């Protein structure tokens, strides 16, 4: 029997900013050393009326960016006269992201909410920013070393548990499955995998007969699944720790037979058709609106000089099936909207 998933009521951080800043940190931008060549900052804010919060995405071509961008922009109403700038590099690139952050710092950035691409690469730069007085909040994925930083993202442990609960429900508590993971490449994927592995032990009638490391490569993921199905044609289901096998997959070319179900995550618009056509049984989603919202409010509240009650905010998983896809699409459209929110 499917165990119920837990959901918490999402509320803005106590003490959200509604007026002018009462406390502003003076930065020393020259102390930040990015692995790029650039001239010293030409303008350092000195007035209480200067400075802004920046929300920086992974890239304009990142599937999550439209929802993060719209959700962040709608928080301006809570910030009073404190400006908010929401930007992302043209493509998903750690180098381009650090360049953009350096540019924003030179222009007076006092707070940064950043969607982490490569935790290991960006962690040292974010720590330097925090040490020099910039308020930093990581979004979606943490850096792994959050000393001096705040984080708003996904509860990966609950995502992993949801994988087990959902596929067991789809198989009616009996069957054989295979798992597609990424080894030790990404911390978030390891957390999901570990949580899934522990949870599936609660369902002894569902057997994991094979596990594969696709290294997060979509083509390798698809080839691995097809080869496995040739060898085990009666396999009942697959868990893909992220939606790697669906990226770039033609919906007219089914990846699995109708007797075998797939449960994965991250139902962005690029993979919706796999749900609507039945190529994927379910995807585990998270509340992108709350990730961006809580990040901006935590950043602004800290700049105002108030204590943050919870330095980490994690959203809980939300399974999306074909039957609930329409409602999720409406939520996604609302997240992407730039219309200003009217209340907390």
C-alpha cells in the first residue's frame, strides 16, 4: 500500500522586508577572485538607497529557469524600495554564471540568490562572497558546504522515498524493477538513490533486480534501458533518479513496452508529452515557486538585519501522474507569470 507523502504549508519567512533597508553591508569586491580576467569594480555602493538583490539562474536555456524567474520577479512587492534583478547567462555554464555574478557584484549587488549548477566549482566563490559581506542563498541544489550560506531547495530524501512509494503503487505492491542512477557524480542524485534504496526495503514483494550507472548521460541511459529490456522482457518497472532517459526522446519511439512503467523526476515542459502519452507512469515534482520565494525573502530579511529562524528551506515532493498533469501545467504557467503577487 502506498504510504502517504507529507506536505507542509508553505509560508514566507517571518520578518519579510516591506520597507527600506535598515542595515547594509559594505563589500570589498576586490577580495573576490573568480577564475576570469576582469577589471576592478568601478562603482561601489555607499548610500543606503543603493544596492540590490540578484537572482541568478543556471542559464536561460535551463528548463527550470522560466519558473524560477517568474516566481522571483513576483517577490518585488514584498521588498519595498529594495531593487530586485533577475538574470541568467545565455546558456547553462558555470563559467558564464561566475562572470555574471562578478558583473552584478561590480554594479552593487548586496544579496545573491543563485541556482547552483556545479556545487564543487562555485562553492569557493560563494564562500568568498559571504565572507566579504554579501548575503548568499543557494537555490535548488546546495553546494555541500553551506557555512555562511543559506539554502532553499528540494528535500532529496523525500524525493527518493516518493520514488519507492509511487512505483509500488503502480505495480500494486508486486513486481520486479531496475534502477538508473548516476553513481557519485552528483550529491542530490546520491541522496535520492540512498533514500530510495532504504525505502524500497519496506516493500519485500517488489524486487530490484538490476542497477545501472548512466553517469547522467541521456543517450547512455536510453541504451542501457533498451539492452536491459531485451534481456529481461518481463521486467515490470524502472526508477530513473532524474529524467535523463526522457531528455531528447521522441514520444513516437516508446522507450519501454506498455507492460513496464517508468517513474522519474523533474516534470518540466520538455517532458510533459511522455506523461500525457503514457510513456512515463509518474514524475516527482517540487514547488519551484516556493524555492524562489523563500530564497528572496531570506536574503532580504537578512539584509534588513533580522535573524533568520530557518537558514534552510526544503520543499516536499509532489507526484505527477497523467491524471494530475493538467493541474500541474496550470501551476507551472502561474510560476512563470511575471504578474506581481498580491499577498504573502
